[in-house]
C-alpha cells in the first residue's frame, strides 16, 4: 500500500524489559514536511528515532518509508532508501579534514565505493562534497582537521554528512545542544535552507530553534504522543507550557 507519506508509523511500541520507552505511537509525515518532536528527558524521543532507523527494532507496530514497509529492514537498507540521522553524540573522523570527512561520506554512498581502479577523487564527488561544506557554512575551515574545530562547527559538519548521497528524509537528534547563541542562529539558517524536497524530524529542547525550523510539532510524554499542532498552537498551549516549558515532570 502506498500511503503517499514520507514516513508513517502505526502503533509503534518499544519495550526495554518491562518499560515501554515508546507506547503505541502513530505518526505520519508528508514528503518535504518538517516536524519537531518535543518532550522532556526520557519521553522516548531518541528511542523513536532508533525505531525509525532500525538501530533498535520496534517491539510492535509498522513503519513505512515512502510507502514501503521497512519494519523488518536493517538500518543500511533504510539508509539506501534515503533515510539519514544525526546522533546526540558526535561520530566524526577527528583526524581528517572537513572536506575529507564529507568526501568520504559522499563516496561511501556512491556506486564507486568498491572501485579499486579509481582510488583518487572523482570530480563529481569532490564537487558534491564542496557543495555540502558550503551548505553548512564551513567553507572557511574546509582544510582544517575536524578535531581542531569548535564544537558548533563539528555539529554543522554532521549535518553535511547526513546530507551526503541522496537523502529524502533526515532525523536530527538535538542538533542545537551545546551551541552558543550565534551557532544556534547559524543552525536555524542551515536547516531552513535545506532543499525543499528533504523532510525531517528534529528533536530539540530549545523551542526558539525548534519552532522556527518546522511546520508541525508532535509532543511526547512518557513514551506517548499527547499533542500535535502547528508551532503557534503548541507555543500557546497551556498543557504544553505546564509539561514542557515549565520544566516537565520527566
Ligand atoms: N538501550 C536502552 N535500554 C534500556 N532503557 C532505555 C534504553 N534507551 C532508552 N531507555 C529508556 O527509555 C526511555 C526513553 O529514553 P529516550 O528515548 O532516550 O528518551 P529521550 O530521548 O526523550 O530523552 C527512558 O526511560 C530511558 O531510560
Ligand atoms: Mg534523547
């Protein structure tokens, strides 16, 4: 069945022993749609991402990606279909330059990845890598070692890695965590200028960032969705303010 949605979750539950980290989550995201998932610590947001990517299989429920049932697929099969994610914790090659990190990511998803006859850079891939470095505002540091970058620049680089290949949908897990106000503004500019056909879900604690880069919001608490709406509706909602903005109840 092709539902026309980029992503569709039906009744997703993930148990850790007796704990339902997420419980009966049903959610649809249209192609190109940008959505925030908000909720206090332990609400189940990262677990939701792990189920979508296949890093942890869901205990029950169905996941469709562009109409295809991917529920039983391993992570790499979902990546091949254009699903990407960034992690809360960095996964970069610190000893390589910015451009080499992005080039390797582009090469990793290219058809030539096993080609021993062409060990050197091919022009199209180098160009793709340079375009991505520019899209995340890192051209000025393209030849610096990643280990020497500021923390915020490393997070920007992670976005470039998620953009390599031909992503159709990206999951961002707290991309603004640890960023300075200036870096947050940069992040907002980067996210809002991603190509329009690429949809995403962003988990973000900073409402000023989250509500400016999405058109829809899903609120989670104790593993369940308790509210969905547009950013303006969520911002003004008393229940949301009580549970989330007011510090939450974990
Ligand atoms: N690998 C795991 N093993 C056991 N429990 C886990 C694991 N990952 C997450 N949890 C639990 O699942 C719940 C949701 O966690 P998580 O998805 O990380 O929440 P959030 O990202 O919203 O802060 C928490 O109670 C957490 O302790
Ligand atoms: Mg989390």
